[in-house]
């Protein structure tokens, strides 16, 4: 599903638009012309549906060179190995997330808790995947003609990266599970969800003049994205946590 000249939504499930498996996060594709990247990989169940969406959008999958992970939760990172096996992509993440995904320890990504909460079937297993390089705050990553700037936004979990991209005079934020439509956030009861880090990460997003807020779930915001981020910041200013997405 084409969102802009450069950005497509190629996957997303129950908390998205039903483009692919119900457990998939939003999977975005950045088309840099000579090469392309996915932002997050989906859960890894029926990844061929995402693959088919890429082709149905008229894109050449041989140009898909990278998967940039926002974080290690299974709905975002579980499909990484599929893209590496089928298209030989480089998988890229923060150092913390790289360790989780390389080792595939389910308790390190809160999958044990998420399974017992019923979010994943008991027979689902996270597929570990080699990570090719690691990113940190302030790094920039080129995907053909597109340049993504790395913003560390931990809090929802450890090692979460958001990616800012400026294209055609507009500013996009791939926010992972940091901030959503209407200023919602996603606090969950896993060991590495950290409220103080979460607040600091939200405050880092102040003043970025985001046009399009492209989060990991729920509605997409194609214009005035900063107003949605501001709504979360306004809650913090009143000594309250913003409302939770779930
Ligand atoms: Zn998450």
C-alpha cells in the first residue's frame, strides 16, 4: 500500500490494516530508488504474504537490501530470518536488540510473558537471526537516495530505535512502539519496559516537526504528526503518563 513516493506499508495485522498475518506489526518499506529497506520484519508467520504485497505494489524485491529493526519484540523482529534467507538482506538493529535477535532467547524479548498472556500461540517460536550491523544515537543510514537518522527511544523496551527521514521537504518518523496516533504509548509488563526511560524518550521527540508519524501499530498519521507526539508530552507536563494503546 503506497503511502508516499518513497514509503509503502507492506504488512500489518490485527492492530493494523489486515495486510498480512494478524500478529504482524506495521511493516514499512522505504524505496530509495536503487535499493530498498523494510522497517521491521513482522512476526515471521506467513511472511510470504508481506513478500507478495511488495510485489503487488510493483516493487522489485531484488532491490530489498536491508531490514532495519526498531526493537526485538517478536511481532517486529520475528520475520528477520525469512528476509535474510530469501533475499539475503542485511539485518540491522541497536546493540541491545542485536543481542536479543542473534540469540533468540524468548525471555529476553518478553515472549514468555506475551505467550502466557495469550498474545502469541504456545507453539510460536522466535527464529534467531544474524545481525549484520548495529546502529546508535545520531547514526545515519542510507537506503539509496533516502537517509534515515537514528534516535534512541528506549522505554517500551530496551534498545528501541526510532528512525527519522526527511524526504521532499517532509519529515517522517518511524517510531516503532514508542508513540502512536493520538499520543498513546505502550507500557507493558515485561522486565525491560522502563517508565523513566520512556518519559525521557518521549521528551526527545519534542520539536522534531514531524509531519508523518509512522508507528508500529494502529492508525498512521500522514500530516501534523508532531501534534500527536505533543499530546503525549502534554500528559507528561501534567505529571501523568499518556494513555496506553492497549
Ligand atoms: Zn513492542
